[in-house]
C-alpha cells in the first residue's frame, strides 16, 4: 500500500545525513564531553561544533547563547520557569497568548497555581494576536512575555518583531516558542530582538529528545536542572552527544536547503489546498491565508469529526492529524481554533495537513484522489448533514 506522511508538525523523519553524522558518536567517539582525556575532548569538540551550527542558523552573535535541552517542551519550561524564578522580586506577571502549545500554556497554568498572575492575549480569526490588547496588558509587574512564532496547528506566523519591540520598550523579556518556525522560515534572533527562543530537533529533520534554548547574553534565568557544571551551570547532566551532533547537522542542512525546500513545499501545500477546495464543498481554511508556514494547511470539513477522517485516511496509508499530537485522544475541540472564533462543531471537523522534505507531487495527488470519496461517505453517515 502507498504510504503518505502529512504530519510533519508532529514530527519529521530524521534526515539520513543526520543519522550518518550521529552514528560514530555511539560507538567510536563515545566519551563524556566533560572528561579531560582525548575521548572527552573529541566529544566536547563535537558538542561545540553543533552549538556553533545552531547559533549560525539563528543568527545569534555568540555560540554560548545556545543551551542544549531535551527538546521543545523542556526549552519552554526552562525559559518560562527560569525567568519567573530569577525575576520573582521584580514582579509576578506573565503575558502569553491564547493559542500556545501546551508546553507553554500548561507551564503558565502551573505558575498561576504558584503565585504568579498570567494574562492570555486573544487572537483574531486568523490566529494573530491582538497587539492593542497586548500593549495594554503590560504592567510594572510584568516580567516575561511568551508568545509563539508560528502556530503548530494552523501555521499562522505571529508578528513577532512588533511584539518584541513593544515588550522591549517596557523593559520586559520576550520568549518565543519557535519550535515550528525553525527550519521552515527564517528565524533570526537579532532581527526579531527576542531574549529567549525554544527549538526542537525532531521538528526539523533532527533526532527526537534534543532541543535548545537560545538565551541572549545577560538575560537573568534560574537553572533548569541542578547538578554538575554542564551548559555553563544552566542545565546539569551529561550531554546527549549523539543527539546534539544530530541537531547540529540538522541545523546545518536547514541553513543550506531552507529557501529551496520552503518554495517546493509551499507549491505542494497550495496544490493540496486548492485541490481540496475545488473537489469538496463546505470546507474552510483555519489560519492566516498568507502569513502562514509554507508547509501547513488546516482545514475544517463541516458536519464531520476529525477523528473519523484520520482513521479513514489511515486505512488508505495517509497520516494526518487533528491539530496537535499532544492533545489527540482528548475529545475537547482545539483551544487554538476555539480562540480564533471557530465554532466547537466546525473545530471538531478540522484536519491539519503538514508537509515536509519527503513529500512529492504524487503524494498530494494520491491524497486528492482518495479524500473526496471518504468525505462524501462520512457525510452521508453524519446526522448533521443534509444534502
Ligand atoms: C512539538 C512542539 C513542542 C514540543 O517539542 P518537543 O521537542 O516535542 O518536546 C513545543 N512547541 C511547539 C509549537 C511544538 O510544535
């Protein structure tokens, strides 16, 4: 059976060059990067090379502004809790948006239970945050703004440079979850002006279980883990050298290939979207039509449950999802779509198509062949649907 993977915002296949780059660090170059001997020094050298690759991809001034973590979730936790703790004496107010990934959203909820106050800024129908409401929400107590760069469910890209400018004018740190942006669109920490930025290896063809937090030099942040002196006392624990080598390689490849790949993938995504809009009635695009990741397309199919579409596509070898992989299994409609004013019923029928490196025109044409009859069949069975 043909298999088509259209769920790259959940995770990506690791690039073969990344796997090849990692392999020697399991067997031959296995040293502890903190050891003084040659085994250790070789591992250290590889870790520092990877750090430079990431710094270069992000346009960071210094490689030591990159701290390796276990992934996007840890980077988000680290940034938000780390600043909250470091600046507790300055204030207790945090600002975020209503469309964040759970790694940010639930970390903010956790802090709310622990004496901090959090403002959730609303978004418009495209998922773009309300800049006026944001401006008004900043107080003398505000210590951190955490707003994502690109949304994992809809692909909507926030006006981050403007958001940062407003935060900086008030002397407030700005953290962004850029997990979905890195490797898909240009992410430059100097142009964006951000103080902290989260990324994750497995979202851009690197390995799972490794990520990084960019921390602008001079930013006050409490350590994530206590122990040895790793990562300049910010994140104790023996470095996962093979995974770090892998994310470094993925960063190098992203830097080299991004512009070309993004254009290719955008064409495929547009082919998919136009194909669906042409062949299936009563669909709606969720997310900004233009200010959007080139690989993402979130579509609601009226009268249907997203879960049943997923299962039917899965039987034909096609992998898609309803929004976020982390919230699947819960029957609640997506908080992202609800925040955008989508009705719960329409939100339930939404599917996220997210494309990537491995996709071809044949993949899209296969999907466009099998999807319309599936939707038609499911609608005939739907109690909500009247022809
Ligand atoms: C996937 C994702 C995360 C979590 O990253 P992990 O490395 O899987 O922990 C955080 N934020 C966004 C926007 C994501 O898409």
